[in-house]
């Protein structure tokens, strides 16, 4: 989003085409998988609080459901585009396949900025979104979840609207719901924790003690905050973090050489994960420019904001000290930057493996909904650790055996599994 020359869908297709070639996939399978199965584009007319009317544009893409119902979040973002949603829906298909949960891939979005909308207006957008796709979503068809700038509150409004239309209770229509109304404990932590579970395994394999490492993060939303908490708990040192500043419409990096205390930082961070820069200065943080997070002399970089952050223009900013990049965001690294990182021998844990914790926990939420019995947080996080760790090792083993870049190994496994499901069903 933002950069007009960048197209996430073209990038997702290029990544797919390269692996389809390696796997020798037939043409019908390639045609089937390089585009979403179904797309919905629609208007959401809203009466605003001031009495005026405004029409928002909404989307839902269902990329593939050969392995199970489509699954994926809904983003609220002023720069949302249909191509971004298409790409993200495709990445969801690979994500659910890589962790081997019985789900497909989907994604949704609304072009809107929650910063400028009251809660009442946001509720109307949520309900309007559901009304437009009501017949095409559902526990057995397509199950949305939170994503950029959407939360458990948005999910429960959406579930409620669906249930009003259906005239019955359907808690399985959506995941990421509040705990106590069908949500799962651990869902808030899941994506960030999953990021660190994969990092922990990579460090073990490379014989690096996490306590001797330092990291810099991009983004301070839910994923980054929880990843930072677990990384710190395991003994890692957080040196820098960048965060969006909405009033100035730009990002800043804040840095503290002797380590950032996330709990203190949260005291002057708003609900969108934006750090108050003046407060940061008064607490002796250095305030640097937006790109500074990736220029740090650290061992680990964790991009956990948006797509297209490490690209041909910026990859050169990364210090030679960096040995690990763990992608908390979806699509943060472009194929051009991948080539440079491959050359430098940086171990990149790809997005659809590194950030699969969210959808894995969504799957656990569905299981708990289906049995109508809820697990403790410890049980959920333990299961999450097991699933993530096993997916990590499956990919890492293939990458080592065949001397592959980890993204390519993850793509080989997931595309093959989805292609096989399509074949078994007799689609291609
Ligand atoms: N939005 C998250 C993702 O990109 C979670 C999706 C889900 O739980 O369905 O993976």
C-alpha cells in the first residue's frame, strides 16, 4: 500500500509462478491457483454521525478452498486496494497449508481509516460489510478474522449481524472474537508468539543463544507488541522499534541502546500502536527517521507492519550484522530484496510461516467453538507452539536438504499440498 509502483498481487503471482515452474505444475493447476476463485467488490453506504452519507468500498477474495473453508482477516486501511486483498488471500492459502490446518485462503478489506471514524460509524461499516457478503461467508464457506486495524470488537459486530440475518447462533462464522463470546484465550498473543517460536527454533539450529541477541522491530501493533514481549521474556534485547504517527502521516523509529522496556512504552502508545513521540523523548528514547529500524547493528530484524518494506531501494540499508529476518507482516520483502538477502546468507523466515500463529489459533478457536468447550491459555499456547515448531522444522529440513532459501522451501511444500488437494477433488 502507499507506493503506487508496487503491486502486491503481481508479487504474489511472480512468487507462485517461480515455484509452479520448479514443481512442473500443469497449466490448468497454474491457472487455478494464480488467481482467486471468487471475488466480491461492493459498496457499503453509511449514514455518518453528522447526518451526511458516505459510501465505503469493501472487498472479499476467496483464493482457494480445496483444503477447507476459506480463511483470512479483514483489513481496514485508507490505502486498501483489490490487488492487495487478492495477494493476501493467496498468501493465506499458502499459510494454512504450510501449518497443515484444514482451511483455505481468503482476505477482505474496506477502504477506510478508523482514525477518522467513530465507533458507531465503524460498527455500521462492519454490519454493512456482512450484509453484502452474507450469502457467501459462513463456518463452512469462508471465515473472516481480524487483521490490520480490525479487532475483536469489529468481529463481534460482524458475527452479530450474520446471526441476525441467519436467525440463529453461528459463532463459527468468524474468529478473533472476544473471550467469553466464543473467542479463544491466547488469540491476541498468537501471531506475535508464533513469530518468536519460529525465531527460537532458527536460533537453536544455528547454535545462537537468544540471550546474546539483539533485535529491531518495524511496527508496534498487536503482532509486534506480543512478539517483543516473548522475545524479551526469552532473554533477547530490543534496541529499536518504528511506529506510525498518524497526525504527521509518517513513521518514526525510537531507539534505546541499553534495551527497550515494552511495558513502559505501552504507557504512551495508543490503541493503533502509535507511540507518542514527545513522551518517548521525555523518557530518554532517541527519535530517529522511519527507515532507522532497519539500519541498526542488530542480529535480528522483525518487520511487523505492512508489505513492501524491504525492497530493492531499502535492502541496502540493512547492516551486515543482521543474520535473521523474521517476517511478522505479510509480504514485507519483495523478490528483488530476496535475491540480495539470499546472496548475503541472511536467514529469512517467510511471512506465511512466521506469522501463521494467528490463523493457527483461529483454527483452535473454531475447534473449541465446535466442541463448545474452551481450553486454558496455557493449553492454547502449547498447542500453538507444537504446530508452529513442527511446521518450522518441516520447512527447515527441506531447505537444508535441498539447499533452498527458506521462502522457496515453504512455497514448495504449501503449493504442492494445495495442488494435490485440487487434483484429488478432480478440479484440475
Ligand atoms: N489476519 C491474520 C493473518 O493474516 C489471521 C487470519 C485468520 O485468523 O483467519 O494471518
